[in-house]
C-alpha cells in the first residue's frame, strides 16, 4: 500500500507579514470505485519492460480510504501580494510509456521540463484553449525540452501521438494558493490573508465543484469536496 502523503503549500517569499490562515480538507469519492484498468502496450515491448507490474490508467484513481487522487484544489480569486514563480522546473517525464506524473501543476513563468526517459520515440503535444499549444518530438532517450507558459490555464491536455494511451494534464496557475491531492486525498493551502474565498476542485473526468471558505489569521478553515460518478458514465 502506498504511503499516505499530504501536499502542503508553504507561504511564498513576498507574502504578507501576517502568518495568515489556511484551508485544509479532503476530496472524497462517493459510491463504488470504478474498476481499475490495466494499460495494454500491445507490440511495444520496450514499454512493458519499463514496469515490474502492468501500470493502470490514472484518469480516475480512488484511494483506499475513499478519497480521490489527482484533484486540483485552488483559490479562484486574485490574492493581493507579490508571488514570484519558482525557478525550479516542474518535471513531466515519459517513463515506461506513461506520463509521470499524470497531473502536474506549474506557475505562470515557471519552467516545465518535458523528458523522455524511454529508449523509444515519444512526442509531447499540448492542447491549449489559451493559444499555448505546442508539439515537441523527443526521439532520443534522455532528451529534455523546457517550456514556459504566460497565461493561466486549467486542464491543458498532454498526449503522445505515438502511443495513444499516453495522456496527462498540466495546470498553469498565476498564484501559489493551490494543492494537488495524492494517495490520501488530502490538501492544505497555507499563507492566505484573512478573508472569504472561492475554492474550486477540478478533476479531469468528474468535473468541478466550488465552495466558499472564510479564512481567519492563524486558523485552519475546513473544506471537503465529495464527487460521484456522473449518471450514464
């Protein structure tokens, strides 16, 4: 069983002198978990050699505690302050013919480094609704290509045209007040000035939910989202 992790966003340099408050909670899944589907590599033997056990699709991952993995939870409002983008790149790797991680988050202006760790041809095609699309060929193992994005965007679809099963998502955010749920479905967003905010949870298959949360200095405001499988899905 994977070790539970909580993604915690620390207050960035340049934030207000006040310690601010935080929002903490979980993203739950209600109902029976969908069946886990293994990825079939077909004739691509090099892809299979990259795994000790067959990998599974990650478009809807229900954790063992009934929570969801891969949900972006973020504050929708523009928060006053100076929050420079990190210089350290976000890495999206192609390893064993799957994208790792399946969901990534970068800041506007932060480098995103796309890698090919496989001895096979890959390409990364980014489908953007904000005019930030791209297509990068990576025919050689070990290749790295860096991109930066100037406009916030949710759910930029990444895919490899060579291997149809390879898809993932990249979120580009203007501010650092977000978290991405992992193996325990938990999230914590820290360093928020006192105030009332709209919190949105985004999942690639289950859609979005929003709620209003009031944050007080030095306090942790609770927030819980519950997703269900859409009718007919």
